[in-house]
C-alpha cells in the first residue's frame, strides 16, 4: 500500500507489491504516507512544459513546473531515500492540477540502467485534482525502499548497488518531467 502526502491531503493507492522486505522503520514494502520533505536535499531547477494553452481561468500550463529532490545528497547503508515531487504554479491565477497517482511517476536510474519506477507495480491509480494558488507549490513524497522494479512487476532478486554509487531521480507529472536530482547510496 502506498500513500502519498500531497499538501496535507493523502492520495492512497495500492502500489508496488514487490514482495520485498523493508528495513525502514514504520514503512511497508512500498512505503507509506509522508509529510513535506525536510531538509535541503538535492534539487534541480524547475522545468516547464512546452504546452502554453491557457485554461478557461487563464491558467497557462507552461507556467506550472515540476521539480525533483531528495531529502539528503547521500545515504548510509540501510538508509532509504525520501524522493519528493514538487509542483509549483508560476501563474498569476490559481491552477487546477491533477496530482493523483494516475499522473505521477518517481523514476530512479543509474546511467542507462532503469532501476525503479513507481508505476511498475501500481495496481490502481487515482486522480486527485488540487487547486494551487499563484506562486504556491504542492509536494508528494515517496520513501524509496532501495528496490528494483520492472514494468509488469516481475520479481527481481537484484538490488541496486551501494558502495558510493550515484543515482538519478526524475519526477514526472502527466506530460511534465523534472530536471534530474542526483543522490548517492553507500
């Protein structure tokens, strides 16, 4: 069961039934609800979608940006990264944004190796439309259990390497993809 905290509201969906155990305190195999990311973390500049068509209320979707961050730049052995997707409204009017699990992906790669995607084992997805005020942001957090996944959720015995290996986290919301956030696993 995965729960994503989104601006004080939780979008809950049955996700990531990978059957792998977790050593994280208070988290299941696939994670649980979490509040806004604490600490500076590793983040990148906002990205903008090429779509510039305004909605009926004057909200221009190209001014709604998505960023990715981790709560820390490096993690000790056994410590799980907290991945954060942040959506910011750069408009002068409120914008409605679907921040449900139907639109969201947390993707971890290492070079060309696709390590993990939150959509691989997603059983159900939901819509959660949020109204974001001008200049404000909403976040969704995902505690990654350091597990590998593949599309279709086939079992994988291999685990991501540690020992100082670097990984890239990219957040996606609908057609918007964040810049990369780099972190290290020890």
